[in-house]
């Protein structure tokens, strides 16, 4: 008499359990799609710009001994950017985090804060960008500035991640080990991005570009006025149109159906209001390695939301104007599985944490008609996501 084959039940985790289990060196990612915690390194994706998606697909195809293998990690902003892509040894999944789970860990410490560049220098950079736009070399360029923070003791990354998740459970929260040779301690890229670069499920792909922004305030009447003004702003609508058109064009190369609404809507985060367009499509060939979530993310990166138009000229302008190397800021972070499904977001509202130091960026899109003072104020507002989590909201 033969006995029926017994299947080991799959462990069931809660989102709060995964967040509580995060330790520096792990990979954490959460969104409305669910939570993911990965540990250990089974293999490293060793490839350069433009070939990482194919290398990841080949590595996943060869992977044995790992249940439901994934490629997880982050890629930086530049064309020759660094990357931190691995196949982890262990992956745990859960549902999306909820607002009911609140951390209580305080950040009671002193900080030294150094802006790079100084605000007035950033404003002069905006004027330089406007000159380039006026000359016809550019239509849009995104200029970022940096805050370098140093605490009186090591910054607790798990507590920082927990604060970000609970401040906005709808955001795409992440923590990735991006340590590099020469770092005095492990370096972690941690943040809560509002911007979905691309997600893929089967033959369905979605992107949610954001561009055109105003700060959110406490007064709801003023917020309603700002939302209405943002929807009518010719400057912000033009800035947004550059981004949504490029996203639709890139995804359209791989899709047989594409829905790209002609009019943006406004979405809010705890600190900002953004013009938003949700672009969806149906893939022509989901089995094509060039249609994996990572391949589509590489094709989309960098969008005009973080770089500019035309891309090559905007990158040159950024290199010539910005005072600090962006590193992983305005790059991408996420995961892809062996089927090609996955989720990748733009690395904004994030920081790199290494021992006692925190390095964070915020950027603003410069187009014809931009006001240097308004762009400076926009970057200050965007810093607030990370500064709130660090207990430093009034720092800028």
C-alpha cells in the first residue's frame, strides 16, 4: 500500500514579523504588493550596464538549492553606476505593512549637518541649467543637492527603516546592503520611494511616473488650493509630460497593448503632492528575457523624472553642475524572479547610512520658467521624508 506524498506547509509570515526580523545586511522591500525579506548571498550578478537583466536571468536559470530564487538589489544613477545585485540564499514573503503597527524607538542624538552645496550655490546651479535650456541644449534637467549628516553614535538602520515603513505604509520601503571597498562599516541604502519604475505580473506591466511637485502642508484648505494649482500649472504639466511620454514610449516597445492616460492626476505623500500618471501594458512575449521586470527597469532608467531631456545632455549637465556624486540616489531598487516578474522603484526619498554618517539627496526638475527659490524649496520639502524619520524635520 503506497502512502500519499506529504507536502511540507509553507511558512506564513506577517508583515510586522519581517520588518522586526530585518538586520543590516538583509534585503528588505515592501509595497502594496507585499513584503519581502531576503538573507544571505547565494550568488552575485556580475555584469555591466545594459547586460544586467540578461545576466540575472541566466543566473536564476542556473540556480539550484534555493527555493523560488530571486535577484534583489539596487543600481546607481550613472551610466557606469555601481550595482548591488544578488541571488539571496533565503527569501521570506508576507503581505503589505499596515499603518496600525507603530514603532516607538526614539532618535535622541545630536547631529552635525553639512549641505553640499550650500543653498545659494544650488540656486546658482539652477540658473546655469536655465541658461542651457534657453540655449536649446536641454528641455529639462533634474538637479539634486545633498545633506551629509553625522551623529554622535552609530545610526540604527532597523529603527530608521521601521519609522519609514510606518510613516507611509503605501510607499515602497527598502533597505539594501551597498557596502563597497574602503567603507569603514557596512553601508545601507534605506528609504521609502513614492515612485514605481515598473512592476510586472505575468504579461501585465505597470509604471507610475511622478513629476511636477509641490510641498504638502498641515492646513487642508491650503492643500486643496495647492492641488488645484498643480493640476493647472503649465510648467509642472510640461515637466510631467516629458516623463510620462518617455515611459510610454519605452514600454510600448515590448507591449501589444498600452494604456497611457492623456491627463495626470495628483497623488500625495506625507510631505509632497505629485502629478502622477499610471501607464499599463500587456507584453507581447512575457518569456522574452528582454521583457523581465529588471530588463524593463534598465530600459526605463533614468527617466526624465530624475535626469532630464534629452537624457545624454542632461547627464552631462548634472555632472557639470552638481557638487556631489549621487551614488545610488535616483537609481533603482527592487527584485525580479525566475519568471521575469518583479517590482522596481526609483531610489528617491532615501539615504545611505554608514556607521555614524547619513548621506541623503533631494532633486527638482528644472524646465523653462523654473524659479531657483521655488526649486530650492522643493528639495527642502523632499528632504523631510528622511529627516522626519531621523527626528530632524526642522533641519532644513
